[in-house]
C-alpha cells in the first residue's frame, strides 16, 4: 500500500463515491445530464487540489457537489425555463408485474415525479438542506458550512422545506383501485367506449403529450376521451409499469422499439392527470424495460 500512487488512490476513492455524488446532484437538480456535469466538475476541481490537504475526502466531495448544484439552482432562478431537461422531469420506469398490496411504495432511492415538482418550488437553500439532510443524512452542521449559515438556521431551512413537501406530496403507493381504474381506461380506449372513458376520467383531467415537436396539453374529460379513442391501436403491445411510482403503461412497436410511455395519476377513483411520452428520440434515451 505504501508504494501506491496517491493520484490513483484519490481516483479510486472518487470512483467509489461517484454513484452517491451523482444521486445527490440528481436529487438537487432533477436532471441526469446536469448531475453528470456536476460530478465531472467536482472531479476536475479535485484533480487541481493537493489531496494531502483534504482530511475528509468523502465530505469534501459532498461539499463541492452540493455547492456546484447550489450555483446551478440559483442560476435557474433567473432562467426558470431551464429548470428541467426539455421542460419535464425525468422518468424512472420499472415493470409492475407483481400484484402489490395497498401500502406499496416506490423504492426509497427513486425520486417521484411529484417530489421533483415540489422540490423545484423550494428556494435553493431550502432544497439543499432538505435533500442533504432528509435524503442523505448529512449533519446540519456540515450543511450549514456549505450554506454559510448556523446549524440552527440550517435546521429551520430544512424544517420549512419539509413542511412544504408534506403539504403537497401525493401518496406514492400504487394500490388495487388505481390499477383497476387505469385498466378500465385502457379497455374503454381500445373499445372506443366514450361514455366509459368519461366515467373514469376526472372532469378536469389534464393530458400532457410529450411529442417531438414539444409538449401538447389537453384539458377536460371530453377532449382527453376523444383523443384516447382516436389514438387507441392494436398495432402495439404493452405492459403495466410504474413511472416514478405512478401506475403506467409502456408499449412497443412489433420490432421492439418503444412506442408510448403513459403515466396516470388517480385520485378518488378517477384519473386526474395523464402524461404521455411519444417522442421517439426521448424514448430512445430512456432506461426502459425491454419488451415482455
């Protein structure tokens, strides 16, 4: 060990922390691409440092990634249109092939669509305090050093952020009722049953269609039902998935290329929101399950 190259040792430690650093940046920024850029910048800064002067390399890296992410967040305050890649949060898609009990929850390390939207509404300092403490268990004293605030002030920031998150968060469990509502919607769309579509859609339902030309929004049960009837097709095959913890459907063309990704929000027995990704380029970039 004594003959090991110090540079190699530093690189080894960095690589062992890369996934954690990327996770911190992603939860701060809501973008995989931005998170990768932040981690790369942290590595460049580390390569310019004398590692002998860094007593806690893991803590140093967390601090640097957090500060870079904080700078990005603050820059976004003046450019709100750049908050997310292409205007929509990214999706975590997993197969939903096992019936789950009513209290099912998404994996703890995947950030749901609702949480990403809530975090975007927080002030940068609140978001940093919440993410580092509540999601990564970083002590308040260390977070305070990053923000240039006292420990007590940092605790207050995290508490304020926590209240905002709890006030707007939606249940992440996908229960039997939600699945049944989605299945009823899909069956009605296949059959062209307009009345059944209206029954399962909330009167104020919102459909966001993510196309190659940009996002298209339709509001109201009648418009969404009409679109569902027109778009129903038997030329593709699909299966049930979870999309950021929401019930969804992923379908493929016969050649195995992704066709459509749907995510549904269900409340009080009706669908209140549908997100549909049909942009082939975006689907190709997603980490999606293969055809089943």
